[in-house]
């Protein structure tokens, strides 16, 4: 009984102590609230200010991110708009260019005609001025000749302009889709050609200014002959439908022949009756040549030779020009006939004359101590002739040399290979139209 009483007493005492402690704590708290210390107040203010700054910074950062996102969206939209505008402009320009190329070839052809006509008129005026100056320097050219020269120059210029315009019109019709780059390249070529022609004209003018009347006459004759030759070659090409290479070849042949003819005519015209060349004295080898011709005519016929003459430029050597089909038979006859007996080939070579080729064979007889030259003309496009190696072994290497350097083929030659140039060499270096395959060699 006493134990239970003590326990309850202890509980009451503990509860009382706890209540007193709580009351004391509450009183202290109330006292602190009525008289708060200044340090605690300042600390609270600092904490509040720091919290406000942090909140303001976070808000500012959020607004900045939102503004940047809006700006990026605006930039992307602007870039898209610019790209679309550029694409539209490019498409419009391309459509305009195609429309010009496909729908206006006639305008380009007309423009080309106008340009060609203008260039031709300018050229004709320059040529007329040049001829007038030449007439003043020479002093002997009549007004009629000058007017005729002007008329010829104008006519030639008009013809050239018409041909050029016609050619450009055909090109415009056939190549209606020609690009602007090709047109620019054609213009550059035309300008370069015009500059080269102007330079050549200036050079010719410088040479001819103050030239005597005889030189002027030569120049006129050569120019007229060249124009005639070109016209003849062009007419032949139109009749026979020749290719560009064949046309160029025919033109070169005609111009060479015309130049030679004009030079001979000018030389004959220049000499006065007193200055005409006197009859040359017969060559001492004339009887020997007549003997050759007589024997060959009796044995082989008179039609095997094209001509025979004394070569005054080569020690009056008797020269026989054989027809191509009788070349080998004449050579064999010259070797085997007892009155001739040409047993040695002293020289054999070929020459390119642009219009044709020629082979020269110098023969010598140790029995009769006389000499002769056998010559034959060959087609330049297909130079081929019988080999003389079966008759004279000394013709072996000279024929190989002519093959190597000129491209002449010798039928029946036992070893017709190159002798100076390598076997894989391209072309024949002594031909007048030779162009090196490798310009650095």
C-alpha cells in the first residue's frame, strides 16, 4: 500500500516540475518577443533581402531565356523567307534566259548580221584609205584604178559579210539551244581574229607605204590571184561536196599556183623590151639529153615521159620527168640498155611542194661516164611509187629516209621502216603540214 502511494506521489511531483518548467519557458519566450535583440532583427532583414534578390535574378533569367527563344524563332522565319525570295529570283532569271535562247534565235542572227555588216564596212573603208595612201605615195596610180580598187574592196567585204551572216544564221538555226558560254567564246574568237587581221593589215601597210609603183603592182597582182584561187577552190568544194580538210588542201594548191603565175606575170610586165632576157646558148649536155629521149622513145614509146629538160641550176644535168606508171620501166631501161648503162645511184630524195610531191633519182654510168636525173611527180595525199631497190641496192636506205621524213611509200621495198626517227614517231617531219605530236620534244 505504501509503495503504490509513493509511486503516485512521485508522478505528481514529476508532473508539477514539468508544468513549472513549461511555464518558465513560456514566460521567457514572451519576454523575448516583447524585447527582441537588434542583431536578430538585422539578420532577418538581410535574409529577406537575399531571398528577394535571388528571386529577382531567377525571374530575370527566365525572361531572358524566353526572349532568346522568341528571337531564334524570328531569325529562322526570316532566313526561310530570304531563301524563298532568292530561289524565286533565280528561277525567274533562268526562265528568262531559256526564253531568250529558245524563242529569239532570229534576233541573235539579225544582230550577228548587223555586226558582220558593220565590220565589213569598216574593213572596206580601211582598205580604201590604205589604197588611197598607196596611190599618193606611188604617184602613178590613176583615179580610175583607185575607184576600181575601192569597188573591189567593198564588193569583197560585202560578200564576206553576207557569207558570215549566212553562216551565223545557220548556226543559230541548227544550235538553237547554244549556251551563253559558247556565245561568249565565239565572240572572243572573233575579236582575236579581228585583232590578228588588223595587226597583219597594219604590218602590210607599213611595208607598202612609200613603195615604188612596181612593188604595188606586184602586191595587187598577188592579192587578185589569191582571191581568184580562193574563189575557185570554194566553187570546186561546193560542186564536189569536199570536207574541210580537202577544201583547205585544194585552196592551198590553188593559191600556190596563182602566186607563181602572178609572180611570173609581174616579172614579165616589169621588164622593158630592151631588158627582156636574151636567148640562152644551148647547153653542152643538150645532145646527151636528146640521145636519152630518142633511145627511150624508140624502145618504150614517146608517151612514157611527161617532159625533158636541162637543169641549169644543177650543173646542166639532163633531166627526165617520167609518168608515174612508167617510172620503174624507165629506170630499168636506163640501167640495162647498153648505150646508157646507169649502174650507180648517187642520190635519191623527195620534196614536198604542198600541191604535190616529187622524187629525184640521180644516176651515174661508170661505163660511159655520163649522168642523168630521173624525176616523177606524186599525189601528195597518197604518195606511193615503185621501189628501185630491186634494181640498185643503193636505193634501199634513201627510200627508207624518204618514207621516214615525207611519208612516201615505195611498193616492193624489202624493209620499208623508219631509219632516222623512232618506230613509234607520229607524223613525217619534212612535210610542210607537219605538226609535232609532242611539242616538248
